[in-house]
């Protein structure tokens, strides 16, 4: 390959703002912090609710999350202030707020000054179709492995449930395996959403990936809600509960169990869909569907344009015609002959 030929998604030559060495160093550092934050969230979601968790583990997770959050908030605000003023402000502010709410998004944040994304191993890249395709190829094989990694985890969780409860080390290994699967899907989703030209459309299309990332957090919230509920405290104190209170607690526990089972099912479904969805026939079917959608949108746009032209024509037809321009008089005061020669010869 010619060394001067730019790779797909690389920074093209030109008068664009290129990242400085300081910006690259900061991007690497913030990526590492965001990944550490994601690991702490994974530990909180998949380990903090375990009966074998120790107080030392909980202290590390909670202190780490609280200590890292101001760093992301200040860095996001600083990036929004030093953004490229020639570009719209709203997308930059929305991305900064997203980082403040979920610091893991800092891993693939679009630089507000250059409009580029720093990706490990390949450096600064332009977000768009080319980068998205490269990410699809890069994540394809590893994510298929992570999706089917849930099978031995489920076998261990359901067939060796008594051993998992008795052996803290086995419970820890199981929690680490589940957390690793969740982290892999979260990293893939963050990078693909950031690189896709239409992130909201991508999230709607990949609803299964969204469910795999969101359901464990929902399960964690439900678990903490049940543990912190006054009904649970009353139950632990041995006080009598009314039938309505008992039914309410049963619904919460049932919803928590459904979230867990749904997450396991979605992981298996994701693995099967990825395994069967990478064939040329499946890719051709998806491309044909996209072409059909684009053609339908094009027809609707043409119909709207024709309707707009018709309204403009009708509006122009309702105007009063301009008065005829008088012919200039000939020399000597004679009126010009306005009669059509063809009519006069009849």
C-alpha cells in the first residue's frame, strides 16, 4: 500500500484542526479513567448485591465512583467551553451532559474542538460510516465469544447453586465472569453509538444491545429498592405485614427475577443473531431492506416536492396580471399599429 494513501476513517490532509499531543494524552488518560469507572459500575451492579460481597469491596466501589465523578464533570465542562465556535453548540452540550450522567461515555467522546474520536490502537478517527464499519469488524468475533460465554456461567449458576453459596471464591469468579460480559457489551455499544452517523436510529435498531446494557442496572436498582424499602425493614424486624404489603413485595421480587431471566435470554438471543446474521445472505437482505426504505423515502420526498410546486403555481395564478405595456408612439403623433398582421390579412 502506498504510505501516502490515508486509511479509511483517518484524518485527511487539509486545513482542519488536528489534535495536539496534549489532546491525545488527555484522550488516553480519560479513556483509562472512563474504563475504570465502567469496571466499578460493573462491580456495583453485578457484585454489590451478592451475599458474599465484603465491606472492603463495597468501600472500594463506592469511594472510587464518588472520587472519579468530579473529574469527568469538570473535564466535560472544560471541553464544552473550548469547543469549536463555528459548529453548533447544542450537540457538544448534550454530549457533555451525557458524560456527566454516565461517565463511561467519555471513552468514545467526540472531541468538541476537532470533531474526532480517539480509538485505542488506531488513534484519532472521524465519526461516520467508515469508522462504524471498522468497529463492526473489530467487535464481531470477540463479541460473539462474549455472548456465548454466558452459557457456562448459567450452567454454573443453576447447576452448582449450592456450591456457589458455600464457596465465596466460586461466587466471586461467577460475578467477575458476568461483569466481564456486561462490560464488553457496554464498551461496544458506547463506541458504536458514538461513531454512528445517526446514534438514535442505531439505538432503536439495536434494541437488543440496549436491553443487554440496561437490564442489569435495572435489576440492581430493584434490588436496592427492595432492600431499602420500609416493608423489608418491617419484615426483618418480624412485624406483621398486611396482605397488600406482602403482595407489593412479591411483585417487586418477581420483577427483579424477570429482569435477570430476561438478561440471560437476551444474551443467548444476541449470540444466536450474531452467529446467523454475519452470512452474505443476511447482509444482502439487510441491504435490500435499507434500499427499499430509502426508495420509499425518496418517493415521499418527491411527492412532497410536487405538492409544494403545485401550491406555488396556484398561488402565482391567483395574482392579478400586470397591465399591458403601452406601445410607444411613432413620430408625427401617429398611434402604432397593434393589430396582428396575421389577423389583418384574414
